[in-house]
């Protein structure tokens, strides 16, 4: 059994953490090596199976990333920016694959992730699913084909617990649209319209965030011109699809050279 790659799951108590734990436990291609929560969390010291409301799994929730990473070949990390940056440094030290699904990181945090990528294999994506990554490619192609007579609007919807907006996936799609038009997203991003904002600026890429209920994730890319609209859409109904992508990335990263990769690399779409 220990011939299988060992996987560490961070943020064990979170919705995504629990989904990942179940997915790894059910896999015949990897093993659950350790699970982590932040120091002081109520789950630390408990068997993860019991903490999740089931039977014992023989793995105790820990809070020491260095100790956990030493037992594994990969860590899957859907936590918060500060935690992910800290994990990246430790993963680089341990020379294990770091799969990052955390969103909302700023430029300083991304620079620290890039620095860690000089020593470790990092796979980072705003969305781990095949469908969204195909949507990203389609968005770029459509943006390349259409001129600025077509306004681009990106609408995303998520559950009411999500703390960042726009979503990482929406930003991926925005970057793809901007790349298709050969512009910088920072120069054309239009967010948070409220009040008398004036007419829409030609060439801008608009973002809109919806938060409510238990929406797993919905993303529309709208290309709108006088008399016609093109709408590209992806709807996620179960967050297990994100887990499947993350597990695939953790396996793909085994034996890869250090550096930063994304899901297009994992899926062979680059």
C-alpha cells in the first residue's frame, strides 16, 4: 500500500477538504498520508473519520505541516492565501508536489508561490475541472475572433460562504478573454458597478459576482453585440469534480521538474 503516492490534505474541516479526504480515501491510485487543520482548531487531535461524522480512519488531524509533508509525495491545498503561501515554502523544502486550488491571492503572495516553484512542482489553477479549462480555451478563441463591437461580461455564482470575488475561475476566464484580445486584464477589468457609472467603456471586460445558498459554481462568459449574443457557460453541481481534478494533478506532478504548472498542462491542453 505504501508504494502508492501519499497525499496530505490541508483545511481538513472545510467543505472542499472533506470532499478531498473522501476522494483520496476512495482512490486506488494514492493513499491518504495526513490531514491538517490550523492550530487550535477543534478537530486537531481527533481521528479524521470520527471528526467527519463517520468511523475511524486511523489518521489523526494534525497542525504541523512540516511533519505531515515529510510523510507524503503531494499536498492538495484549498485553504486561504496566507496559509497556502506558508505551505508552499514547506512543500518546496520537502520537495513534494503542491496542488493549489486556493484563490484570492495578491501579487505579493503569487510572487512567493513563484519563488517556491524554483524548488518544487506546483500546480495552481483557479479551477481544476476539465469543463472549465475547456471553457477557458474557448473563451480565448472567441475573444480572438470577435472585435470590440462585442462587449465581454463574466458572471459567476457561488455559495454564500465564499469569501473572495470575483472567483478564481472568473479571473481565469477574464485573463483568457484579455489574452485573446492581446490586452492586459488589469487595464480593461470593470468591476462593482453601482450608481451613475456612465456608459460602458468599449473594450472593457466586466465581472459580476452572485453569492447565495449552496451553489457549487456557475460561470457565464457573455459576448454581446447589437443584435446578437454568444454565451459560453459551465455549471458545476457537485464539488467532487474539483476533487477529481486535484487528484489527477497530484498524480501528474509526480516526477515532474520544479516549476509552476496549471490544469491545462495536466490535461494536455496547452
